[in-house]
């Protein structure tokens, strides 16, 4: 069964029992709410999970999700470069929840973790303000810090990658709940559809 490069929330919802859902957000983001039956393989671990993902794609088409869709698109491109077909969810878990579909959450309410895009915006903005403040009050050379962040953001937009997100994703609060990579028999085995 073929799957297009991107599925809308309504398409994904109607086909949810036919798809293997792979969530590429950080473990902490995943723990804060995920699509039903999703498996967590953070974007920076996709390369190590290629054999399991290839086997999973042989059973059911892959649907790759993140918070907004950007990381999922990167993961789909990575999978495609290795001959593994997959789709991304347009708008990610944010759009899924906005259309009234539930997100699974673990028992006991874990502390909410900001979405990676929000963490990147906060960190980039803070470093820019720090560079401007230090440049004004300490030495003008500190303004280069702000210029470096601006250059990084431009490069990020042009390359559709984000080095800052990779670094932030490795921080301890984003690794909470991190589990080893799933084995193909354990997490990707076809399951009975839920009502």
C-alpha cells in the first residue's frame, strides 16, 4: 500500500490502523503526549534504527510525526535516501490535537516539556539578547555572538536542519524517559486495530 509524502490529519486519522507511527521528537516531548500506538525514535537516532524501520515498513506504511512537521519531513527524507518509504503528518501532533484527536499520555502527569521549536526560539532569542547586552555594556565585540546566532538561523532555514535543536535534544530534561531503540519484534509488530 502506498503512502504519499505527507498526510493531512484527517487522512492519517482515517488510516491510523494501517500505519506504523514513528514519533521523531525527543523522549521528553514524546512523554508529554503522542499519537496512539506511536513508537519514539528521536530524529538524531533515525540512522541507527534503519534496519528496524525497514522491517516495519515491510509490514505497514510508516507515518513519521513530530510537533509541527519539520523534523518529520527531515526524517522522511533520510528514510527515502535509504530506500525506505514513509510519510510525514502535516502539522504534526499540534495539528492532530487541534483537530480534536486525543494524544496518549503516560500515567501520572509528567512535567510538560516545551516543544523543540519553542526551545530553539527561546535559546536563540536569549543568546541574541545576551550578545547585544554584553556588546552594549561590556565590549562591542560581544555583538558577534548575536551575529553568529543570526547566521545560524539563516543557515538552518536554507538547509532545513537545526544544529541548535540537536544540541538541545541531548540535554537531560529532553532525554527523560529515554529507552533503547525498539526491536522490530517488540515495537513494530503489527497490532490489532483499536476502536
